[in-house]
C-alpha cells in the first residue's frame, strides 16, 4: 500500500483541540472545567467513531485544559496498519476532527450558564469515557452523551419563557431524528468496514440500504468478513458463493436485491456468510423471524414479549429504534396504531401532555 512506502516518524503523534465551551450545532454546550478525567486517564484509549467494541488505534496523552478548550495528543499505534492509515489521513488533511464521549453528571438551566442560541441545558459536570477519531464532529454518534449503562442520554430542552414547562418533541420531530440516526448509523457501519478493506466500492450503496432495513444482520455479516491475505480462488469461490445464495433465496430467506450483496460476502468469507444466512428464517418462518427481531433481535425468543408487551411508540423510539423501523416495514398496522396512540397522548400543538 502507498503509505507503507512512506517514511514514518519514530512516534506517530498529532495534537488536537478536542472540544470547547461554545454552543455546538445541536444547541447545547458543556463546561470543559467540569469534565472529570480521572477514570479516563487510567485507560486513555483512542477509538474510531465511538465504536468502543473495536480495538483502539492509539492512546491519548498530554490532556490539558487551556482556557475554555480541552486539548490532547493522540499517539497512533505504529504496529497497527489501520492506525497508520488514520495517521496519514490526518497528516494529509483528509480528516481533522476528534470527538469525546461523556457521561453527564450535572446539567443546569441557570442563566449564567446559557449563551445566545442555546436550546438545551448546559452540561456543567461530566465524566469522560473515551475520545474518538471521527469523520464528522457534532453528528448524533460523534458528539456522544451516554448513561452509565451505555444508553443514549438526552439533555433537557429549554423554552423561551423560563416560566413555561420544558418542551417535548413532536411525533414528526421524533420520526425525523430516528430516520437521520438510522441513516447515519448505516453509513458509518459501511464506512468502517470499507476502511477495513472488506467492502468493495460497488457494494457501498447497496450495503447502506441493507443496513437501513436490517442493521444487526448487516453488521454481523460485515464483522464476519476477514481481510483476505491471498488472492481469491476465482471461479471456485464464486461458484460456491452463488450456490449458497441461490439456496437461501429459493427458501425465501433473502430478497432479489440482497442476492448480489450476499454473493459478494460469501465469495470473500464463505463460512461467515453461511452462518448469517442460516440464521435467517425462510418463507415458513418469516413472520416468526421478524417478530423475533422486533422482540430484541433473537428469533429463538420470538414468543417472549418481555418488557416490550407494554411498550408504546415513545418507548420503541428511545429504547429500540431498529425494532420500530422493522415494525413499520413488516407490521404497518401495528406501527400505525402505536403512532395514533402516541398522537392521542399529545396536546393539540403536537407536544406530549
């Protein structure tokens, strides 16, 4: 590869301004002085796109507060090919951003903490979890707020009149946010695996569409792909892949549009793709399979309603948006009823009662 021909410095370091106290594109801000760094400094990993389940590409050092800015230096792992790639992306100007992930500890609506244009409470105290290399800072999965359990945290929405109650989002706003989040998740998933070298250029758009419909299965399929160490075996691997895809297409487990995706996956990683396809129900079990996904992604637990038995639209949206998206596609009547019930619980202006 091109970067291997370039002379690497002894230490691969780049210094960043990680964040400041200005109002970000979502209309909130955090106080740099209120960030607790103690826990992070015991394990100062540098992740990519906030994917903490993946191996880090480096470590952070020289973290310091300068005025209203948090700054630090990334030392990329010189022995990690992906880390070296990222180093050159930054050095050559193709990437420039990093982003932090924190657990909110205390937020405030006090006027002394608010700036013009601010829509949400100020995060005055927080605990730093990790800092990632990101492509676009300030997006939903780039500037990240997490609960101690790892779930998404949402700051309080302010009102123009401080005597009014806090505003809530309308159904339309929630749907728009859900769609934007799903699209961004799909794009980032494909980008991560394209950078790993297991996604061909011709697959990108099709895989993004597939991830919008079934993110979990697409993620499992891509994670199962191994970076090829040798040249493919040509017609033999392609023939096996085509036969595997035909088998699961004929039994109704995949659609016509998915055939090309799974064929490409099976050509590069036959066994991994085979496991994913075998886990998909066919025509006889399709409804059971989809119900299983709606109940948490495990077809074996399709009959167990669990806590979802009492869920409404808002619970699905906040706790399991992927299940909500699948319900809209495969159980439209149930989805419409949830929306109708949600709207009925709102005021005439469209906000929650």
